């Protein structure tokens, strides 16, 4: 890999930069593979599924700053693992999982929180956030760029949680909800130099001019979103760039211009993470270099907004949500494990379950923002019958007593390719297809055939 001379020159003053080691690790062209297990579906996780080639088992090693993160000794074909499609784990770069450590050290995650992941696609940090906040919290997972919202929605759906709302809005749009969030994560668009090992073509697109443009965009995003953070709330800023202009200089700007307080994070020296302080305000930041950590390039910093923490979570909002009728609720409720814990709303004839405690928050967000997904879509009620949706099938709220049929891996892959499947079941009607006790989706068993209801847009295309 050949770096532009201007790129290497720009890093000479970057804290922790070791040019010979940095260049050498990139020349190895070695890519790490890491995953993070879904704590609500971890019972289904099996490392025996990861086979690189016949007889060669892929081993795992724990990521030290992540509760559920694992390194894999080789990269398997995730596409042909049904558990990947079921949301049992997420393939995520190890360095970015350090967000968990930052969150846990800066705020009490056992308390009900409102958390915004502002630049969320494809969903790695959102699924991580959802896994560490309490079950009485709300996560709003936002993506500014419209074409990227679909992949975010798919990954949130696979994760299975009901306390997530996916939105598609510009940061400035959130100002209609002043002081709404306890925590805001800004994984800012950046020049991407930290991912050169994963994408060599990105090296040719790097320029100092682009770094400066990204820096200006990062400042705009932070300034636009700050009014949405409560007094005493936490703002976490991250990039996958090595540039001081996008990291330490932004930290200085946040302290001087936005009047934020920098928060230090305790790190273990054995992790290889570089603690930095910005040149002007000595704001703390944490750098990840691939020659020092088992991960890619990454920067993260935490800040606190001035003022006393607001104990009142939000003001009441007028509720214009269309609710299901009592009859419709009676049809849908048996499909859920704890039906009394939800409100049931209707949108475009679809029944949706949202945690009861989020009713006011949902009303506020619906009034002020564009929502792509909220809670779990249950399906359509037609003639006193629920036509179940795929979101319900792979959610964490489904009634485990629903009729299910276990299949082997070959049959599971046929199903995920949306092909015909042959299964033995004396009981007709809707059935949940499972693999290693993990739901994959719906089939309808008829007297002379089995209908495959896996979403067409998600089907596996390779043979």
C-alpha cells in the first residue's frame, strides 16, 4: 500500500503516531475480523458454525473492551450462516466497540435514558447501544442519507429490540425537540483514513482539502445537534480518521465554542489505546492505531453539557397515534410474550407494538421528525386473523409458544434464499421456522405446499 506523502506528513504531529510501525502494519495487508454477539439471542450462538474450510475451525478471542465482542481467527462466509441473518451477532470493527466502555464510564446505563445515534447506518453502534442501555430506555437511530436508511432498518430489525425508533432526518431537524436526549453519539462523517486497511481505494481519495471539508462538516453537525442534548447530558464524538483536524482540533472547538466539558475515560495500558489531549484546552481523546491495537484506526472523545441534569424526562405531548381497536388487540396479543407491556398502534393498516413507557416519546418524535421504523411491526389484522410480519418473527417480544418448526442448516439456507422448503409438520397454518432454536422467519403450511414468507429484498443471492 502506497500512502500519499502529504498524508504521512500530516500525521507527524499526531499523538502516538509511529511512522515505521504504521507503514509496516499496512504493508502486511492483514485484515482483522470481529463480531459482537446479541445478548438477547446469545443462547443460539455457536462457534462451531464458523468453519473456514472442511475440518478447519475458526477460533475466537475476546475483545477486552467489549462485553460481547470476539475476534475471529479467520473470516468465514457470514452469508451462509443462518444465525447471521437471524441477528444473533453483528460483524463490527473491534476499535469502534470501545464506545461501550465510554458510555458505561460516563453515564449510569441502569437508569432510563433517551439516546440518539445521530449518524447510525449501517447500525453497528446502534445495536451496541441498544445492548447496553436499560430495558426502560429509548434509542433513536438516525441516518441523514436516505439511501442508507434501509440497511440501518434491516440491521435494527434483525437485532430484535422493541425500544428503538429509526429516523431519517438532518441534525438540524432534531432542534424541534430541545433538551430531549440524555446521550447523543456523533460518529461523524470523516476522511476515512482509519479504514485504509479495509479499503485500499480510499487511500487514493484522501486529500488534505477533504480533511478540512470534513472538519467543517463535523463542526456544523455538532453545533446543530447540541440544543437537543439535555443540560448535564453526554455527547460522544467519534471518527475513523487519524487527522488532528478531525479529532483533537474538533475537541478543542467543542470546549471553546460549545462550552462542553471534556470527560476522561480510564483505559488499561495493555489495550494499546493512546490517550491524547487537545493542544488548546487539553480535552481528552482516545486514538486507535492498527500497529498498537487489534483493530482499525479510530478516535473517540466524550463531553458533558453544562448545567444540572434534568430529572424530568420530557414534557407531555399530545398523542395523535392511531390505536388498534380492542378487537384487533385481542387478535395480536397472543403472538407476544408480554402483551400488557405494549401500546398497539396502526399505520397503513399495519399493527405495531411499542413499549408502553415510550408512548409519549413516540408521540413527540412522530410530531417533529420523519420515522422510518418504530417498535416491532406485528403484521396486518385481516378478518380476525393476524398476517404476521417478519419483524415479529425475529423480534425479542414474540411469544415462544408460537408454533415453530426446527430445520437443519441446508433447509435454513434454502429458506433464506426464498426457495421452496420441505418440512414435516402435522399442524397446518403459520409456523416459525427455526435454526438452532433461533427464529428465521415465517412459513405457512398448507395441505399441498409450504409458502415461504422470507422478505424478498433480504434473500441470499449467492448459490
